[in-house]
C-alpha cells in the first residue's frame, strides 16, 4: 500500500471537481422532516395500540422460532436421507 502524497494526481483530480451544496431552504426542510419523524417515534403508544404491541411481543418470536424449527427439521431429514 502506498502513502498518499499531496502532489498526487488524485489530489489534482479531486480539486477539479465542483462543489454542489444544497440550498439552505432545502436543508432546513429536510431537517424539519427528520425532526418530525424522530418526535413521532418518541410519542408513547396510544391506549388501543398497547394490546397489539403486547400481542406482537410474543407472537413474532414464536413464529420465528417455529420457522427455525421447521428449517432445522427439514435439514436433518435431508441429511439423514443422504446418509441412508
């Protein structure tokens, strides 16, 4: 690996590139949208959503575990079929 040198042709190529900055109004709009999304994530769940959240808390891992067990059972079955 070679060391970077300031007089390198890569440096000359990079310095020839134009800079494209976003307009301040656009950056402010993007910033406001990002802050609004982050604030929406911080809001506590509504009363109706609380039961669904608890329900998903055990259902999703149970489904994932079931799929893993099925996959492993099929893998063992096929491995035994190969050795049989």
